[in-house]
C-alpha cells in the first residue's frame, strides 16, 4: 500500500476546524487548528459559514507550509464535519445568513406543527410517526435541533429567506460545494432532514410522503451520493490558493458520527466507540436498520456502503469543560481580564486527579443544552448537587468529568439492549479521549474497558482520510483496524464499582425528581408568526 500519497483531511467541528495531512497508512504527518465562533442567543445557536471556510483555508495552508514537498503528494481532500447544521444557499452557492447549528432549538414550534395530528402519541401523529420510523428510522426532534426543525423554522418564520434559498445544505454539503462547486449531500448528512427512505442502505432516496409532511420541496434539497464518491477535482482557485495539484480530487466524506467510527478503527459490526468532543455519542456499526423510540437510539446510514451505524447521542460532553473554562475559571470580567491561560485541560486533569473517586459526594448533571438520549428533553439543565462548605473547585472539576461519564453509562444500558450483544471494550476518540484521567473515569463508571488510540483527537481526520482512500480505490474498510494503533487500554477498577453504582442510581433519581421543575423553568419557546 502506498505510504507517500497523502490526504488533506478536514475535521470541522463546532469549536473549529482541524486540518491534517494523513498518509494512506494512517500516519498523521501534520495538523493544525483554527477556532470558529459560536453565536448563542437564547435557543438560537448559529455559526458563520464564511468562518468555517476561512478556518479551513488557514489550517490547510499551515499544514501544507511545513514541507513544500507534501504539496505534490496530496491526491485528495476529504471532509468530516459536525452534523445537523443547516445552511441556506442561493443558486450561485452563496450562503444566505448564518447557519443554524445542531444546538439551535428555534424550530421546536414549527416542527411540532408538522408532527402533530388530531390524536397524538408523544407529540406525533401516529400515522406520521409510523411513516417516519418505517422509512427513515427516526423522527424530527421536537426540540427543533436538527435540519428538519431548522428548515421548518425558516419556512414559517423567514419566508423571504426560504424563497431565496436554492438548496438547504448540511455543513458537510456546504464544504463540498465550496471545494468542488457541486450541490450534493451524503447518505448520512441528509438523514436529519427526515425526508429520506433509507430502508435499502445501498439506495437512499427522497420520499414524497415525508417531504409533504415536512412541507418542503424536493428541489430545495441536494442530490444524494455515497460517502466514498469522488465528487470531482478541487476547484482551480482553491487548488491554486493552497498550492495543490490541479488534479487533486475531492471525496464526499461523512459527518462526524460516521467518520469517527472509521477513524477509531471500529468498522466491524458491534464494535463500539465513544466520541468525547463538544457533544458525545456511542456508536457501533450493525447489519440492520432498527429504531428504539423509547431510548432515542437508531441505526442509520453511514460511511460504509450497505451498513448502518447505531448511535446514542449526548448533547454536551466536552462542552461542559469548555463552559467551565470560559464562563467560570477564565471569564473576562472584573475578576479576570488579561490573565494568560495555561494549558487548561491538562491542568484540570492534574487538579481532578487529586480528588478521590466520587468527588467527595458532589454530583454534576451535564445537561447544559437539554438532552437527547436516553430521554429527548430540551428542558433539562446542568447542575451541581450536594455542594457544601467542605467542597472546593477541585471537587467541582472532578464532578464535571464524572457527570459526563455517568451520563454515558445512562446511554450504555439501552444501547447494549439495542445491539443485542454485550459490549466489550470501547474505543474512546475525540479531544476528551486524550485525557488519561477521563478515560480511567469512563472505565470505572461504565464498567467497560476503554481503548485509547494513539491520536484520539485526530480520529475524525483519520476517518476522512480512510474514506478517501476507499473512494480512490487505494484500500478497503477491512484494512482500517490494522492501521489504527492503540496507545493504552484502561480497565475498570474493581474498588470503585460499588461507589459508582450508588452514584449512578442517584444521578438517575436527580433527573427523575427534577424533570418537572426543569419543564416549568424552561418551557418550550413558541415563536410567534
């Protein structure tokens, strides 16, 4: 297998854009990161599409500048991006306004109007619910946090913008448009419009009945392609700006949930991975299409042709630590304005490691922006419970890490039932998986061995590179497991099992008892027409 042919792999998440040069042998030659601002106002959470592109161009230029010899070795560009975002573009490909991200809940009222009937089950008309589940494997989130909700909101509340929109694109689709000039979506990026019939994993198509229920015209949605499809050559002006060969190809790629499964090496059926990024999810490839409506878990189209990816989604994981860093520890107010930040996450690890398991009785619920699995409840919020004069911020930091782990264990129970097999070791990927302490806490709290790859933060980029390699015909997905090297396996500590069993029971009780109060404090925001 060639080792000198390189892929410019793009990992565009909510926090920013990483670009990496990855060989087809799975070696990361160089990588760079540029942050991207998130604009939050109440239930609105937006990003500027031009900020994504600028971050990509700057990060790509940085990695390519490290060795001019690499320029001629790049054979393809392939992206992995955040999912469930919505960009309105005109016929020339120009973005119309900011993009609505996966955190944006403004579409809750609009999607509820489309989902309801005369008689309803959990907020959905039974006939509509059955059609969505049977054909697409899921339903539009009543929280409005997906492309269906975004499009519904724009149609109802911004009709002029809706009419001006040539096509609604997900984040991946927008990046591919900028790279190639082609309007298209992958089987996974189009999923959460909830307008596709994916019962045949080899042939995902739009369904007229679902389009009618959502009140969106098929012409406003892009062509659907495989993740491994070569979309065409890189646009000449982009190739010139980056100093890449004119024949550099662009492979369609995948959204982050699909790409990270490949990059973490979990490509065989029922091999689980845990992504610890801004959000978090459990995933495993499976050979069947299935939906658990009660636990909000479904197997959906993915990067591997003919397969499905079972996913359980957690709204906020690493976002809790960035919140702690940016809004509490280093918030720019009168107490702290110009102080230099240390390498915050490594410092947080050292501090939390001094605190005994259980955070001296503190329990943190990590629901900063509601939750999805195993309950879909947009009203839930984060909180520290059992705080006393004996505690310090050291305990709070440990509690934040344990809270995300407890929520992960909460997802694991229905996930194991869904797959029908006991989970073995779990591959941990994403920025949070760089933390030795957090990986050990995950193992102790969940009771599962956690496998840490050599470069967990680069799993998305490596997944994009492997998808490109398959698309170019240079490799197959069966080659991936031997290319992903393991740094360490964290085994659960038997001494902590009873403690975390008790904490987990209390964690679930906190949610059950406080859910009515959260619904009272955070009612759905009806947007007035």
